[in-house]
C-alpha cells in the first residue's frame, strides 16, 4: 500500500508523539513510582543535634516518637525511622542513626558501623533504591575541630562515596550558641579545610545553617526530596562487589584507626612495664604509692586493649549477606506476669477455708481435691520448666559473648527444648484447670435436682446455700487462674516466635561459624526473657506447695 506525502508526515509526527509519551510515562513494572517512600538518613557524631533536627522536621503529631536528649550524651542507640506523608503527597521516612564515638557501654564504633551498614544495605537494594538523601549534622559551636571531629566527616565520606555526594546536605547546628560573625568564620573554615568538608562540597554536597525552626528543617528535607535515589559506596561494595565489611572503604578506615590505637597502647604498656620494674627495685615508701598508681594504669590499659581487640574481631565478622528484614529487635519482651501465682495461692486458701463446708458432699469434695491436685501439678511443672530455661540460658550466654555457632547449635538440639516444653507446660496447666471449671459448672447447673434428692431432711437449707456459695467462689477463682495462664501462654508464644526466628536464621552446618546480626539481637531478647521468667517464678513451686499442705478435703 502506498501513502501520499501528507499522510506519511502525519504518521511520522504521530510516531514521534507516541514515543515522547512512552519515554515520559512511568515504567510499567514500577507502578506508583511517584508514591514510593523516599528515605533520608541523618548521620553525625553524638550530641550534635540529630534527633533535635528530626524532631523539628516531622509533623507536630509525630514529635513524641522522636527521643531528644538535652546533653552531649547520645539518646540514639539504634536506627530510628519516622514516616509520614507531606502536603505534596510524598511518602517520607526520616531516619535517625547512632553516632560514632559513643561513650556508652556496648556502643563501639564497630557496632555503630554495622548498624548503619545493615540499614543502608536494606534501604538501597538495587531492586528498590529508595534512599533519596543523607544529612550530616555538625556543631558550629565547636571552637576547635580535631580528633573525633575530623574522623567523623572522613568516615561519612567513606560510607557515602563520591557518587552520593549530590544527595548530601551538611547541616550546621547550634548557631544560637556563638556570635554571628564567629559562626560565619567557623563555617568558612569548615568549607575550606581539606580535612573537613571541602572534599564533600567539591563532590556536590551543600551546607546549610540550621536555626532550630520547623521551616528550616523542612527546607532541608524538601531539597533532598527533589533528588533521585542514590546508592552509597558501602552498599555498592557489599551488595554489588561482594566486599566484606572489614574490606570496605569505611571498614578499612575504622580498622586502621583501631590498629593505630592498639599500637599506641602497646607502646605505652611496654614503657609502663619498664617503669614498674624500675620502681620495684626502689623499695622506699615514697615510691610505693606511685607504683600502685602505675599498676592501676597498666590494668586499665590492658582492659582498653582487650576491648579494642574485640572490636577488631567484631569488625572482621562483618554483617550477614542477607540483613534481617522486618525483624523488630529494638525492645525486650514485657516482663512475665506473676498474677498467676497470686491467684493460685488465693484459690488454694479458698479451698482450705471451705473444707468443712464441701466435705459432706462427695462431688463437692472431689472438686476441691481436683483443684488442689491441679495446682500442685502446675507447681511441679513450673519447677521443671525453670530448670530447662536456666540450662538454655546458660547455653546461649556464651553465644552472645563470643558469637559461637557451636553453642547455638547445641541450644537448638536441647532436650527438652524450652520452645515446646515451657509453652506446653502452661498450655497443659490451663487445660487441666479448664476441665475442673467445667466440672464445677456441671454440678452447679444440676444442683437443684441433686440437692433435692440427696439432701432430704438430712441437711438444712442454710448448709446447702453455704456449699453453693463456696462452689461459686471456687468457680470464679479458677476462671481467674485460667485467664492468668492464658496470658502466660501468649507471652511464651512471643518468646518461642523469637526462638524460631533465631533457629531458622542461624547457621546449621557444623563448619559455619557466621552468625547474623539479627540472630544475635534475637538471642539477646530471648536470654533477657529467660532470665526474667526464672526470676519471676523462682519461688512459685515452693510457695504453692506450702499453701497446698492440708488443703485436701
């Protein structure tokens, strides 16, 4: 078929228009692209105002979710996200991260690096790049910039890499604590120093002064929301190139610093040992005190070196290839409820008080004896469960200390296993008490007919009413115990869920000694739950047996 010249032109024009529309249309495999959540990570040393910035950036109704400290001590010990939808309909997630150089126990720079690396790897998967921006917070009020203040920007740069700098905003805080001219002088110094932020700014980052207002914080966030997604250098190294954490640019930087500190302390130790040997040869009293002080310094230094060596080992272990997804490990389980012990004790005392009232009737007497028997059996079962839990806890604690996969596998093979044994203990106790409750309800539903036949003239009406009242009180008390036991069954279901997660994610091969970070966090929660349970129910068996003595009718 042949077309005229005008028809050809129209078709060519239509083809170009269709191509233009297709080019600008969202990818068919990426629905709702414009509505994807955009993630902005806030980083920086401790005490510079990261949480305070986030507090002012989020909508007022979400500010209670942001924990803000009022000292130089950090309030952030984990990655903390806050999400909302802004007035433009964009889904935003602002993430507070722990800072390097945290003075708190258990918050080493290695641990902080692993937390941040885990977070970034999860958020910046090539299949779902969502990280839109990175904010680095720095205190303008610092008169001198040196030591950790120098290494923090360096670590940040190693984490992000050159390609992500266009998505970085350096936010300077605490301008109200310095004179305006002095602040501007320090800002210029930060911008021009090759040891500070000049390399970041040269690669595309920008610097903004923050005045503690919502408008200013919102301006920073909105500026980053205009950016496209970015993949930081540490993610490219770990995910795309398969580099282990210790060999990434950030890991190498941290490893180098730890080795330098170790060398420095080792040299000081040698010097100290020589000095102590010299003091020992001088016996005079005036040297004795100085020698004691030197020995204390030596012990303190040995502790520091041990901690540094452990940090280095921790860095070498790295993070798992598949970081734990959707696993909330931030809070421990609530403490186990001890109301069950109180209500079981109350039930036994009630049976003891009603002995003379219930004993004349065989069915009533059998009910009372069943209650006592169930409660004593429950006490014995709890005692056995305590031994099982204590054994499990002592098996797991070395895992936390040394990340020993063998000990974890030993826990998984335990017989009886607390995952089934202890939860089963409470489920059975609840079932047994429910059977007693059904027996009581059956008697009460037939009591009119039975009492009429059996009582006759032998028992008066007043005695019958006492028995009925005693049985009703017993029924009420057993139901309270059943509710308490149900609450503990639910508590154990949460704990056994964490155990199952740890077992599923743990290394199962004998030669594999790598334990995922998520597993370690889960084990911490499990051990805390075990210890809390043992503390709460330590005296349960003994107390209930003592009360049960003389209760049988």
